[in-house]
C-alpha cells in the first residue's frame, strides 16, 4: 500500500537522521542541526509521496499521545508510551500510524524523532467505519533524547489507511511536550525548635541534563514554600522564592506550631511540575 510505503520511508529516514546526530552534533545549537540531517522530502519518499496528504475520504478524528500526559524523560531510564490514532473511513480503517518528530520542517529541518519499530499500529474497530490504532514508541536518553535542545514541543505525525485504499497523512497533526525530569528536595531545621524562633528551610530544584546524562540545578525559578499544620489535611502557601545557584533554595520562617513544610514547583514548557516530600517540624 502507498500509505504503508510512505510512512515507512518517513520513519526510517527520521530514525537514521536522529541516530546520526549525537556523535557529531551533540553540542550544536538548536538551529545548527539542519545541515547535518539528511533531508527526507521528495528524495526519501519518491516523486509521488508527500508527508501531508489526503486521498479519498479517510479522516483522522483524534490523536492521543501518552494518555494526554507530558512525556517526561530522565537521564538513564527509557520512557515507553503509546500514541493512539482514531480515524474514520466509510469502508472502515485498515491501518494507522504515528510518531513524534522535533524540528521546524519535516522535509528539511528535523533534529529528533521518536518512532515505533512496527510500520503500522494495532487497530481496534469502534464500529464499521471507525477504529483506534495504537503504536508503542520509546524515548531513550541514550539514543533519541540526546540533547537539551529537544526539550519542549514535538510535532506528531499521524496517518490512517482506509480499507478501500484511501488514506490521510498529516506531518504535524498536533504537538506534544517532551520534558526533562525534575527533582525537588526540602529540609526544615532546627528540629525541634522553640516557638518564636527561626526555622530555616532549604532544598534544591534540579532537572535532567540530556547533554551530560546527569542532573543539574534549575536556576532562577519560582518555587512556593507551603505549610500544613499538624492534624490538617491541606497545605497553605507561605511564600514564593527563587532558586539560586545550582538550583538551591533557602528561606526562613518563624516557628509557630507543629507542622510540615514542602516546596512546590509549577513547571515550565521544558520541565514538569514537581512537589517535594514533606518535612515535619516539632515546635515546642
């Protein structure tokens, strides 16, 4: 089928180009990778295929990546997730396909790809006309998540094939976030402390550095300090502070009653929200 050949060519070219980048371009700036990545437009597909194309009356109804949640990747563990494509055709749906790619143009400027091993998805019919097809992909910090420039929005390629041979291909049906795993710690001291005395609350906000394979401080970020009185069920905001060098956090409060302190980070476009564990302080 033409649709199968097209998506296979797209994913194959993307995978090869992405794998070729780390060795030579790991430290390159975001826009500097285009010249090193093999273009996969007309040359890769052949003269008749296009990445964004509709033939007949096949329609993509919905695409869901990782159950709608951000894809969060650390420094060592692989992140396996599913992309679901729901599509409709009067004859029914034969196949579906999807993958993530990073860049500005699928033909000329791609610096990352997360593609499945299978050429098509596993489809489950919803009715005579519609089906949901799922593909499993893996974000690997040792392979396709190779640099911090990849954090943020990725484009979702999606395709569906009707049983009558009609098909639809969308090179950027939607976008989805791939983020750097974050960590947040807290420590309140001294413990115990006399009422009216000063409590110093410290911690650190760090996140995965895909360039080095280690965790590094996330500086100049707003982080909330929260407090929950002993016996209470909810936390209340105390103050907002900024993370400093190496993501360090430090502030002071006056001891008034027994309770638990924690830090809360709301997240950014490249880094997910994170909440520290709680640290209980006994006020005497």
